[in-house]
């Protein structure tokens, strides 16, 4: 399919908040400052000014200038920014800009649910589908799933949860971090007194109206699965979590979940998965407590068992080589997962054993808990810092102050990196990895938390500008979120939303975030179409490019977190 030409004037194609930053990037060979004009829907110039030449921008490989119209605060739709004969895509300025994205980006998880029919009354007929992996032929899972040979001699019921991405695998490390972000979005909103927007009957989920906040209903679908992945008592590795469950071989595309005829297998437990379960379940115990204390108790007991099992088996690593039929999610350094899980368990229980695990961890004082590339499924120390910085706990005040400073120092780093780049991206030029859009969103989460801790508006502005990047102010002038912006990703790698392969199938639903530029070109389509690309331009909206254009729960989770944050009104 032909790619629509994008304007040289790159904006957030959804728009800008009245009280937020409003910047655009202009691709131009001009070296001197240019005039920008902001025009309203009837073409009237409502503001104008001069761009700031920025010269060559390394990540995009483009020569750019920046226009700043932040001081314009009047609401409306159909604005365009015009510079040097080029006009941007149209955009809005309004306070409710992110209301729709808040629910659409969170609805992604419901669409990804395994083990339940996705009902037309909630999602519309195009996205409805039968339940996947409930043991109904041709499915072979997930009610009675055997372990791989050499792992164990029994079967487990591991139904439910969310499919990870465009595939049908379910991976505990990635499920854990994604659940954590979904629940954390609620916990953060609650601290701000704004959790009603995520409360009961705010989302299109089957559980709406049950008295439980819908965001927690959604998280519970995955938490139940994560707890099913725990090795039962009386078996070797009891209390640990199986690393993952997926098909014996990669399934063809397209293929809806209920059509999958491959054998499903449990892969051996890992310390990383066990600690992910411990962290997510400990967080569950704290956040669900006011709404369902019995469930909170269940989560806490799973978290304690997982923690003890990880301590007893501290070096059972998932190898990178285990990638037949599913992703590896290999991780051979788990000190960061120990720190994160200890932080969650301590914040929830206040118990000295967990406090000691926090304070004796090398990550308690390490200067690089926030890596230059942000946190990820394999780098979780930052999550420990975020919880200990925001949830009241019994650490000495000086420790809490130092932990909080580490959050703001990381956010300062992202801000200065954004200021130094033509497109205001928090990741460095060499940070365009598989899932770079998820990293951008994760960094924005850190900036938002720094804003909460300090009250300094620069951090909120940074988080919002990261959103600008995802929604069109980027090297390709493309919104990476389906259905948001004039030109958005439409062909993400997915076995059901595979319209590009079969026109009878839907495109990804609105609110689905593409993985984004990946300069390593790790799939054949990217290798063919993107040779020689500048890092931030190594992306193609083709269903075959799984290394640049897949969707995944760990990328939509920070997007949903951010959308909920950005949708909150700051005044009144
Ligand atoms: O997000 C994962 C990325 O960090 C890895 O480099 C990549 C290759 O191992 O795998 C990514 O995760 C994919 C997983 O392996 C399988 N389901 C889809 C995930 C997103 O592409």
C-alpha cells in the first residue's frame, strides 16, 4: 500500500492541551529562521512567530527547525501550523483531547484477552471473536497444558490472561510488567484524587457494573493467569513461576486464537518470571485491598510464595535461545527483579525481611537504576524506585529522599535529551531498539512521576511532549497509535487484526501502539524496505515487520498510563 505523503511540518496530529506545551518540528533545508503561522479552521492566522533552526538532527537524519506556539491557549479544532509553504496535518487544542485515548488504549487489553469470547456488544462486530485457548478443538490449550519434555511430568490449567502481542504466547515477565503499569496507572490516579475516570463502568469490559474499578477488573484478568503460572506445592520448584506458555511452533498468519491447532507447552520456571509474579501480586495485594480483600489476600500469599521460591532458586535463568514458537524473554541478570519485588512487598507489608532485602540490594544505592534506555521487561530496577518513591513506606527519610532524587535525576536526563533533539525524544540516538515506542512511553511515565514528586511543571510538559512524538511529531510524520491522527499505523503485526493479509479481517482497533523504529532491522520486511535508514526512521507500517510494527501489552500499558495521566484536568 502506498504511504500517504506526510507534511514537512510535524505536529501531534491529535492536538495539544490548552495548558500544555505546543511545539512542532519542521523538516527544511533552510538554515535561517522561518515564520510559522497558526491558522484556525477557517484559515484565519491566530498566532505567528519564528522557528528556531536546529540543523542536522542525528536520530532522524534530517535538517530541522522547531516552532513553539505554547503561548496560544484557545481551544478549537481544525488548526494547522503553516511554515514556508507547508501545512501540518490538522489538529485540535482542547482539554478533553485525551479522553478517548484513555479508554481506547486501555481497551487494548480486553481485545487481547485469552480464554473469553470478545463480545460484539462491547467491541463491535468487526472485533468480536470466539474465546481462544479453552481446550476446544482445534485448540490444544490452555486448560490442560503439559510441560516441555524435561521440565515436569504434569499438566496445568493456565487459561486466561492476555496474549502478549501479535502472537498467541503468554509470557510471565512481560505480563507482569504490563499488569504492574496498568495497576500503577490506577494507584497514581488515586493519589491525585482522580481515579473516578478509571472506575467502574468507565471501560468496555464484561465486568463493568460489578462495583470494582474497571482498570482493576482488566488487570485481574492477567493476575489470575499469572497466579495460575505458579508451580504448585509438592512439585519441584514449588512457588516459582513457569517462564511462559506458547505454541510448539510459530503459528501461521493470519490466525484467530480459536483456530490455533498447535500443541501448547509450559516452559521451565525462571527466577525472573517468579520475581515478576511476586512484584505484580504484591502490588495487587495493596491496590485491590479496599475493593476486594479476599482477592488481595490471595495475591499476597502468591507474592510471598513467589518471593520465597525465588530466594531458594536465585539463578534459574531463561535463556535467549528458547525462541521456537514464542519469544525468549531471556534474562540472566535478576538482581533488578529482586529489588523491584522486594520494594513492592515492602511497600505492601512493611515487614522487616522485605525492607532488609531492599536495603541490602545493590540497586538500593546504585546510580544507574534508571538506565540510559529507560526501564523494560528485562530492566526493572526503576520500578522498585518508582514504588518506593511514591508509596509511603518505613524507609528512613534520607533513603526516601535519595530514591526520589533518583527519579527526578532520570527525568532531568530525559528532559535534557529531548531539548537537544529536533523531535524531543527521551531515548538517545542509539536507543532505537525493538519496541522503542514503548521505551519513549516508559520514560514519559518517569517524567510524570517526577512531576508529581516535585510539582515542577517541566516534567509534565516533558511527558506530554513524549506523547507528541508518538502521535506524529516524529521523523516519519506518522502517528504510531492506530486511529489517532490524520496518518496513523494501520498494519501492525497481529494474527487477527490482519486486514493487510485478508481484507475480511479488521485493522488494529483504535488505540493500538506500534513497537516503533528499530535500527537493528530484525525481520525480513524491515531488512528489505529500510536498508540504510536513520535510527528514528527505521519503521515500516507493514504487517510483516514484526520487529518495527508489532503491538504488545508492554507498549500499550505505558501508553494507557500516559493517556489517563494526560486526560486529567489540571485546573478545577
Ligand atoms: O519486546 C521484545 C524485545 O525486547 C525483544 O528484543 C524481541 C526479540 O526477542 O522480542 C520482543 O517481544 C516479542 C516476543 O518475543 C514475542 N511476542 C511479541 C513481542 C513483541 O514483538
